[in-house]
C-alpha cells in the first residue's frame, strides 16, 4: 500500500482520508483545525504536525482545500508541500478551484501534479462514490488512478494541467442548468 499525505480534512477531505486509511494506506493527515486531525486519526490516519510533514516521504500527496489561494499557499508557499515532497511523488489537488491557479501550481511544483476536483458531495465522499475529473500528465494519472478509485467510483482523465478544473466547471454549469 502507498504512503499518502493528506491535507484538508473538512467535510470532503476527512471522509476521503479515512477511506484511504480503511483501504490499508499509510495516511499522514494534516488540517489547521486540530479536531479534524483527531477525527482522521480515529479513522486510521497518523497525525502530521504540518502540511510539509504530511507531504514528506509520501508516494502521493493530496490536498482538499477551500479555494485557489489556499491551494497555491499549501503547495508553493514558505514551507510548502511541493518543496517537502519527494521528487518522484505524485501531487494531487482535489479542491475545486480556478483553471489558471491549477495550471500555475502544476507548473511551479516541478513535480507530477494532477488537478482532480470531485463530484458527489459529502455523501459521495463518505461512501467512496465520488467522480474525479483529472487534469495533468497521463502517466501520473495512471499511477494515481487505483488510489482515486478507493475514494470514488470513477476517475476520468480529461487532459493536461487545468483540464480537471475545466471539466468540473462544465459539470457545475450542467447541474445548475438542470436545477
């Protein structure tokens, strides 16, 4: 099983991290809210003292954060996860953010980076039935796909950096039009 760093343990990220721990992965979990880290630990994860510590030594590093600003800061800021991660680690952002930020972070990390926003909501995160719309290098997608499918039902490679975010925008637009 993989060593996974997971940062952002809120309504979506918490259940996703717990599903990975339940699947047998070693999950190092971090959030700025200590109670969310404690809940992840109860679900089988190990607490990390910082985002950088969660990323250090992981095969796959995942973020699930509120907005592009937090994603950029987590990966690229001082003490950021890109610098702390192994050169061969796959970096994966499951947040729903804007396409330009996703492309910027992918370029600036200097690592295999996937933008992989999800559809399915909190119930989908809890039941591991999410759909991942993934942008980034095809080889990184192929390596990450088995892990994605332990958090969801489907993982679709949509193209290069930012393509996952573009697909998610279209998904949200279709949902809004249907409603």
